[in-house]
């Protein structure tokens, strides 16, 4: 170790351990310097110079041992965090002005960050709209956070709970209900299990009315309340727009209710502008997927896609801009096998693949499909360069050209995400607050992109020494993204 040369005394960091460990021999220090170091470390500074040097050395040894102990404790805590996080966690990025990232503050995040309390708890699904987020664990526990604590979180109006809105809160009233999924509207929420629907929040359309009531019950529900349904079929999904709902049964039947403006419930010539209870909507085929946009609805069978409601921006994919009060089939997708659908605010997406012929034993050899988009995408949501509006579904070139088949699609208002057959996450659209979770250009002033790109921080990879598994559920908000990741599988 090189012996330090001393200049003016005022430049010496008295008592500093980093400085002192670079001194080759303390006994070569002037007595005045040894004294100053001892005083700075709150040690006895009297006695002979060699005694003082010995005292300084002992003080340094104690501090170095403490530093080593603290480092071991830190490493232990990090190992404990890694052990939990590698069992799965929820990650978030982007805007956080209403606590929607669940991180305990209101600060935006420019990189995907794990929500601490979600580590290792077995979260499976995430849902969001209007800065309110819900998540479900593998044991069917439901957690809520965000919306400044003012949204329909399903919690009692206790000050303590509301003040913790920026961290996940257990929705205790649903703890024994075996909840399978959640749909979040602007000011209302719906949850379901195999046989029941529950809703809560603002109720302007009376969608929690009891069967047979003469008038709609427009009372706001703070806690989840059971919805009366006329079917005994097993419920497998529920979706929500701004102020309307749709649910799907195992037999392929759908029910809609809520605000009927623009015909988004699919029931033509309604007497009122709302339907207070779930009403069956007949379709000629068994439905497998449902998705509600803010003011429109889309459903799909194995080989057909239907849309209805508001057609602003050509979001229905029917080749025009006219609203529809009843379901219309999208002819452009005829003959394709439909794997997944998703409604955004102004645009829609569908994953589909070629329908096998009778002579074929298998299809085109892939388990996923290719992405089709339509509607309005002024922030690149359509993933088609140079295209802002598409009146009919158009195949996205990026995934087909690179032969990256997809399995899941998630449309938000301003950006979109997809999961590929190899469980990788791709994003595109608006990158406000870096919500895409990846670089989209060489300069910071590029705010959106129509070119999909890989989020490299998911997919059984190491990030800062901690393993992250594959994305299994994604929720797209306005300028924020929530990702639920499965367990990390070490390659060792």
C-alpha cells in the first residue's frame, strides 16, 4: 500500500476509516494528526504518541468489524428478498401520481420495480383502470391499491386503510369467496367466482338492482355486494368498460348490463339508456373470449369475432365509423382461429392464426398466432408504422416477419403489451413516464413508438442479481404498466 503524503491539515478527513486504511503505518503520523483522528472518532486523545497510535488502530479495527457485520446483514437481507422475489412478484413502471404502482409513495418509476409485499405470495393476475389496481393470489385473496384511496377499492372507509392506498391492501370482504377474476370500470368494480358475481362502487345505472324491483337501486356500494343473475351456468370471465359490464359462462353464453349509450350492451332499441341487471345476449355461436372497451364491446368464438357499440375512430373494425347497437361479425377475420382479443379505448387487437383444413391433422405448427389491430392509434398503438387509423383488422408485420407468434394481448388507452409463445413480453405505443419498460430511441424526447420491442427484464432472467420469471399477467393503465411474474427457474 502506498504511503500517503499529507498536505495542509485542513484537507485531511479526520477520523475517516477510508482515509485511515490507506495509511501504511500509523506510527509515522505526526502526534497532532493522531490526536485529531482520535478526537474525530470520539476516542481518548491523551497519552504518548505510540499509545495513541495503538488506540487509533483498535478503534479502526472495531469499525472495520462493524462494517463487515453490517455488510453480512445486508447480504442476508438481499438473499432473503431474492429468495421471496424469485418465487414470483408484481412489478410496476410509469406514472404513480395516485399511488397506482403500489410502492408506498407517489413517485414515478422509470424501470420495472418489484412491489415489496407481493414477493413470494403467489400472485397470479392483475387488473387495472383509472389508476386503481387489483391483484389475485393463487389462494384467491384479492388486494387493491391506487386511485388516491378514493376509488372503489372494496374496503371499509377507515382512515387507516385509505391512508395506505399506495400499498396493496387485502380486500377482506372477498377473502372467503374464491374470487377468480376482476373487471375494473371508471367508478365501479365487478368480481366473480364459479357461480357468483359481486360488484361495488358508484352505481348511476342501477346495475346492482335486485330482480323484480320496480325501480333501480342507485345506491353506491362501498363493499362488494352480490349481483342477482338468472343463470346457473359456471362463470368463467367478466369484463368492464367505463360504465358497462359483460360476463361469460362456460357454455359460451354472455350477459351484459349497465350504461347502454352507443348500443354497447348489444340490446337493440332499449327503452332506457341502461340495463340494471345482467341480460342475456344471444349469439349464433359459443363465445370463448370477451373484452369491453370504454364505449364498445368485443367477443369471439373459436373462429369469429363480433363487435358493437361506439365506432369512433373505426374501433369496431367493420370498415366504417357507424355505431352498432347489436353484434356484427368482423368479416376481415373470417376463416381464422381466434386465440385472444383485447379492447383498448380507441383501438382493438386480436391474436389469430390460419384455420386448419379438413385434410390437415395439425394447424400451421405453432401454438400461438399473429397479431391484428384496428381502430385509432395516434401513439403507435396499432403497431403499424405510418398508420394512425385502420378501419378493418390489419396484420402487424413485426411479429410475422420475425416469426414471433403470440398468445396474449393487452390493450390500454395509449400503449399495448403482448406475450409471445416463449413467454416474452413486448410493448409499444406511448412511452410517457417510460411505461413501455424499454428503450425506444437514441434520444429522450421520443415519446411513443409503433414498433414493438422486447422487455428484456422478464423471461427467466437475472436483474441486479435477482431472478425474474416469465410474465403471466399484464395490466395496462394510462402511462403505467403492471406485470405479474411467475417463479424464476434457475438454469443451474
